[in-house]
């Protein structure tokens, strides 16, 4: 009887995780509706971080809204270094040196073994680049350029 109850709970949890991760798409959040990631969600600085726009450009990554995938945090990487964990409506901002960088996202608690989704950004001095992270129905996690900058 205990084994049946355990299997039932496990089946419900697997179903909920599948629905939350793959069932629906999340929605982009306007920059004005987002909030900075709290200090407890910051994990470290990328190796090629700089201190001013004269030395590089700004990268802004905002977590989507929506029920899908709202259960957990998404871990953000810059050039392979974990830098932040984002909840819905949160954003991470960093100044990076000029040149090619690789941004990545993965669930913070990756119980399903989901692969890191990555996208490149070619940073230029004085420029700002906006990205959004969330879920889509085609391939799960996504990190992509965003036009939702206001």
C-alpha cells in the first residue's frame, strides 16, 4: 500500500514538472515591469566583466512571466560562469568587455537533466543588448534577443 502511494505521488510530480516545463510558452516582460535580481540570487561576476560602458557594453537578461516554468529559478551563465538565478520578472545586468560572449540558461534545480541553452552576443563599446529567458513549446528553455526594452 505504501509503495502504491509513493508511485502515485511520483507520477503526479513528474506530470506537474512536464506541464510546467513544456506545456506552454512564457511571455516576455517589459524592462519597466521587471526588477533587479536580489543579492541572494547573484552568484558571481563573469571573468570579462568591466566597470564602465567606455570599456564594453551592457547585457540585460530578463526572465519571462507566465505560469509555465514558474516553479523554479533559472540559472544564468556568461561565458560558462554561473552569474545569477532568476525568478519570474527578475533581470540580471552586467557590463562585459568588447567581443564575443556566450550566454546560457538552465534550470537551477536540473532534476530532468535539461541541457544548457546558449546564444552568442557580440558586445560593442557603448551598446546595450537585451535578452529574455523562458520556456517555449518547441524546445523547452530559451534565451533570445528581446525587443521588450522599455
